[in-house]
């Protein structure tokens, strides 16, 4: 009998539960991936947060009978360790995928950086097949994190984040826009979709250098108004007709 512990380290070893944002995002993405043939990681990045030492990283959507295609504006994303294939988004902004090619599109901490939401959704709609699904994790526009980020010029974000997330590299910090990060924003954009959002906590992860403060925020955040919580998990299915 195998002695390898069952379950992802993110769920058990770090004490994360259903009130946090990792499980409702990646857990649903993993479940949907099991029935998909083509999965697109939109804004896949270089995979700096992927725990490559895990036998099966939580972020790894690869599996038998399916292909995971990563697309990004940054050529460095070709180094992402949990992709089957990488395709570069050229300056035109057109995604390097055929019409209706994707069953599932996944986007993690990307929507807050999108400068042209209309083009983003147009390309998403083009590449998803009818009935295909988009799952995304992003920052709520009304959360304390995004409010603070909008007060700080983008060129200073990497300096601030170096204090909050010491292990995060400067090359993984990108300008934020927050143009599709609230229910009204999404309602105007996702007219061709059945969709819903879930508000989750997560602000305390940015406060780990101050453990007592982090624990206090973790206990408090689930009690504040939903739209003020840090994270939005978006589930959107393209209408078949």
C-alpha cells in the first residue's frame, strides 16, 4: 500500500478550507478539466507559484485524453511547467486558438490586469465552444487590496509587494487595471454567458510577515460585506445558442 499522503498540500498542509479561495477555484477547475479535451490557461505566466516538488501540483490541469494550452503576452511563460503547449499572444491581441477550440478556459489572477475587457471577452467567446466554461480567480474591485493598489502608482507595486510577499519576484508583478472586477462590470461584459461569482477571503495571505495581524484578518474577512472580500471566483458557461 502506498504511503504517499492523499490530497493536495495546499488543502491540508497549509490548513486551507472552503472559506479560502484556492479550493473553490482550482478544485472546480480540476473537476471540469476531467471532462475537457482542450483546456486553455489564459495568461498562464511562467508558473512561478507552481509547486513542482508535489507529485501532482494543484495548479496542474494536465491528464490523459486532454491537452493544456497556455497563452500569454510574455514569452517567458513558455517556461510554465504544467503546460502541454505554449502559444504566444501577438501584438494584435488575437488569441492563438481556432474558433471553438477550447472546452475550458482558466484564468488565475489575470482579470485585474486586463486593459481591454471587451476584446478579452470577445476572444474568450470566439475560442470557447458552445457550452464551454470559463473559470477565473481575480481581485474584487471593492476589496481593501484593490483600493490600496489603485492609490499606489503601478510602478511602485513591486516595491510594496516585496514587503507583503518576499518570495515574489519583480518580473511577476504586472500593472493592474480592475476593469472587470465587480458584478456590474461582468454583467455588462458576459452577455453571451450563464455566469455567477463567489466572493471569498484571502487577504490574510498578503499579511504573512505579520502573523498575528494575518490571523486577525483571516477571522474578520468572512464577516465583512461579500463584495469587500478580496477574491472573486467567476464561473461562466457560454450559451449553446
